[in-house]
């Protein structure tokens, strides 16, 4: 059963503020290949201290129309302006373009682990390596989509 983000995320945020670990299964393909939407689960907890480059964060971001959206994306850059304000730049692992900007107050949680349906954990460090491959990621994603995903669905 799917629950709308505007209902689900505030409840997740409430539990995280109570310092509970929260598990949920995200949807979408923006974090592919490390988080397969509607399949893999993420376990999140409150972010203590400041986020680090490479962390996967659940955050509130505003789109161009001013509407608030929730994203579960990787922190790719930290920017400090002349006024001492810090901005966090996020991008999905499966996205080649497009970045989201948020402040520290917009970060809801940090992903502690990613799990497949069989309980096997995925290594978070592999996603950090994936970010360093940004210049060739476009082609790696194309190969992934046209080989692994086709093979997977044909053999299930």
C-alpha cells in the first residue's frame, strides 16, 4: 500500500525526532542503482552533527514554483556563502543533471543502511565511489538500464 508523501514524511519526521530508527521503502528511480524504488528499504535516523559529503539524506526542498518536495538524495556539495550561511547540494545517484539545495533545517534524516528484500545490506561506501564517477555515469547508467534491468525482468 502506498501512502502519499505529504502524509508519510511528517510521520517519519516525528518518529525520527523521537530518536527512533525508521525503515521505509522509497519509490522512484532517482537513486538507482543503489536504491531500487519500490524494492529496497532504507533505515534512517536523526542526523547528529553536520552532514558529510556522500551522505544520503531525506530533506525538504523547494521547486521552482515554491512547492515543497521531499527527496532522498546524496549530498554532493556543501557551500558556504559570504554571510556564513551553509547550503547543502543534493543529487540522486541515478540523475545526471539537476540538483536540489537545502539548508540544515530542511534535513530530516540520514540513511544509516540500505537493505534488499532478502535482508542483505548494501554498502553505503559504494555510492560515494559512484559519485566520483560522475563524468562517465551517463554511460554507466545506460549500460545498467539496458543490461542488468532487462536481464533481471526477463529472469523473474
